[in-house]
C-alpha cells in the first residue's frame, strides 16, 4: 500500500490502496467502508482510470482528509461530515498534456502532502523527467502556485 493511514478529527482512520485504487474509512468500532465519488470510474481514485494509486494522505482543515494520487498526480479532499469529495485535479501538469491522459500519460505522484487552514503543500515528482516541484494549492478555489522545479542532478535530490 502506498501512502499512509491518516486520522481525521472524527476519530476515524482513512487510507487508500494501490492499483486498483480504493479509498477506505475505518471506524474505530470496527466498521470498514469504501468511499467513492459519484463520478469516479471503477477501480480508480478519481474520474480518470489512470488515477490508480493513492500515494499520500493527511488531515486537512475543518476535519477533512486530503489524498494525493500517483500516475496523474491529482489531489482530492473528503469531508466526512458532509460525505462529500472535492477534486482539485492534476497538480502542476506538464504544459503539453494538462490533463495527463493517454496515449502520453504522465507518471507523476504526490510525494509529500501537508496542509494548514488555507493551503495544501505538495511535493510533486514527475518520474518521466526526474523533476521535483513544490506546489501550493489554495483549498478555497484550487488555485495552484508552483514554487520551482529541480531535477535529480541538484545536491540532495
């Protein structure tokens, strides 16, 4: 399983699986349930079949759970109180393929993910180019702000 298990303020645990991607909620009373968006395709964490690996999970603001995926490198949030999923789309996609779809799909993933009350902070990796890019996503409207890109030839990467 990629990513990690994260807890939310409601006390439940949330995690994803890898290829196929499923998103689960575990209630500490012993109940396990699968969560899926109404527009998600079967066996994927998102609206595209290439959203097939949950990569990282963390607590978001106001009791939400944020999940970053691999293959297309997308982000979504889940609100357990409203039972609602919000999709932020592909994060910092390449200019020549903004939706990261076939026949040339991206192999991108959310390497790290943290959040505060206003932003999600993602460390993105593009495995096709070996580029890393920290990206801020404003959670209120989904605006993305890439900070810079670096390749593996830099010290420390």
